[in-house]
């Protein structure tokens, strides 16, 4: 098997299969920024594929052996692309090496003094974005790989000229174990991807292996029991952040300065010195993301004041409580939340903002997650005044007739069951009114419903 590092040279030609994916799109962007000649393919048109084309990267829709050009020197595939994909078959028939995306990122990271990997079940995109914002505003010109679009860098990633690279490290299918972190963050460990891991014990063990791969320092959430269960077993340096427990970096004197928005004093090493941090993104859960940002950035040389500036200037990443517009005078927001813990945090934040009614439009993602966490989904979807439930998006899984959105909706009083994204948007158009907050929720393509809702109001 060839080593991906040999291809990290200007002029090398690569093809990315699934180029519109969350971590594949920034990979294409970073590789192109390094001077490589990149093209790619994806099954469907999306904002990411259109964005990559705007950068001059040729992206074809649909998978075909013909997409693998004669002069392609390597192929990178997303985890959802299997060995029977025609482009994989063609590349291997011609002897073109095929790499997993995490292998590519692992090789890229080795060229940086500070390779920062942000892991955790929840909050990775926001924390990665906050750290990137802090380094960018401090003039460090970092490279970055983010699961959402960050307006400050006009994309999902960038190839900077500085010594820092910040990467969102996903635990799905152990992809984060192919990375090469110098510094790592573990925000939390929750009961997700158990269809792959089988148990919380195996999931924790994967995070332990990730932590042990970290070359120098780990930053961990001292308030998260599952995270600390792992940290207590390590013989590595660990720095902690917390609200409730003793930690190296703590949030004290927390105040809700306007509905849903928080500020706090950053206390470092239990000294008397503090720095006031004000968040420009809503939700108490974002205090933890900001604490992780402060801990990492202080370690790599930023001042507490620079951390405060980053927190104030960070207005969010794409699909993280992102405002799309209005429908009948109701504010329409889209959010990536898809696990019950994330849904609870997002919906509680929305409830705190004081709107007359909260309408949540949720697209369940994968049959296995919906089935395994069914009661948790039922419980959390009782928070909004009205829950609109769309069909389950199976994504990488075959259809499982034993679990349906109808079964979910039947357990949620007053819920509305629809059969498509278009039907969800139509229901909101007919029923939303001024003073409402409408929020679409899910990690699939539910954002398209938000766009339909606001289309006639622009």
C-alpha cells in the first residue's frame, strides 16, 4: 500500500469519491490549496459540491468508472463508499492507490507543529470553528477541517500557511484513529454509533485509543463522566475544563445576558485572575465548547483576551442554529442536532429565547439510532410546542420496517406526521405565524425544508 504522504506535492492529481461529504469537501479544499490538482464525484448535488466548483474543483454528479481520469495518481473515498463502487473498481484495476479520507488527513497533519484534533459525540463542529476563529483572528493563519461552513474563512476548511491545523475528529467507524494528533480535545462521550461499536464500553475504548495516539496533551471535559472514565485510565498529560467540577479551566460567575445567550468568567488554574467571556452563539452547552477553545488556545500561546475576542466574534458555523429567514413572520432556523442529547440542548436553548411557540421539524437519521434511542427521542421531542416528524433518512442503512416515523409520532402528543420534506415545508407555510420560532433538526437533508419555508419570503 502506498503512503499518502508521497502525494502531498503540488501538481499531483487526485480524485475524491463522495467529495460533497462533511469531511471530504474540506479535504478537497485543503488539497487544492496545497497546489494539488483535485477533482471528485458525489451522488447528489449539494451546497458543498457547488462550493467546490466555485473554487475551480471539477465535481461530477453520479458515480462512473469514466470519472477516474487517465492521469489520476490517487483516489480518496469517504466511509460511505464501498469496494463495489465503479470508481473504486476502476482505480484498483488500473493500480491507482485508494485511501480512506482519515488516512489522507493523518498524513496532512504530520506537516504541522500543532495538529489539533477535536473529538466528542457533541459539539465538535462548534468547538473546531471557535478554535479556528481564535487562531485566525490572532493572525496565525491556521489550516482547518470543519463539519460546517465557517463564514470567517468562507468555507469548510482552508490551507493556511501557519503552524496550526485544526481538525474535527469523528468517531464514526473509528475514523479518528487514523489521525495523528499532537493535541486533542475530548468534549464528551455519549451513546451514539452503538450500531457500529455495540456497547458503551467499546465506544469508550475507541476514545481511549484516540487519546493514547495523542503525542503531547489531551484536553478533557471534567463534567462528563464517560470522558473522565477514560481519562482516569491514561498515563498521558490531561488538562481539564468544567463548570461544576474542579478543573484547570473553569467557567464561573455564569450569567444569561440576554435570553439564551451566556457570559462567564474564565478562571485558569484556580487563581484569582479571570477574563470575561461573552458568547455570541446561544445555548448553555456552548459554554463547554468555549472552555475547550480557551484551554487549547491558551496552551498554544494566545492570550485570554484573544480568546474572549474569538468568543465574541464567533457567530456560529453552518447548520448550527443557523438563521435562514422568515416564514409568515416566524423566524426559521436550521440545526444539525440529531442525537437526543443534542436535540435537548438545542430545543431548550430555543425555548429560552422567548418566542410565542416553538415548532420543531425533525428528520430522524438512521433506523438503528432511532430504534436504539426511541424513548429518548420521544421524550425530547415533547419539548417543542409542536413537533413535525418527517420520514427516517436511512442513509447508509437498509430499510428497517420495524421502526418508522409514524411510531415515533404516535408517542408525541400533538405531533404532526408528514411524508416528505416538501410536506413539512408546506405544513409550516400554512400554520406558522408571527412570533413563532421554527427550527429544522437533523444531520441529513432537512435543511432543504428550511429553504423551502423561506423561499417566498425573500
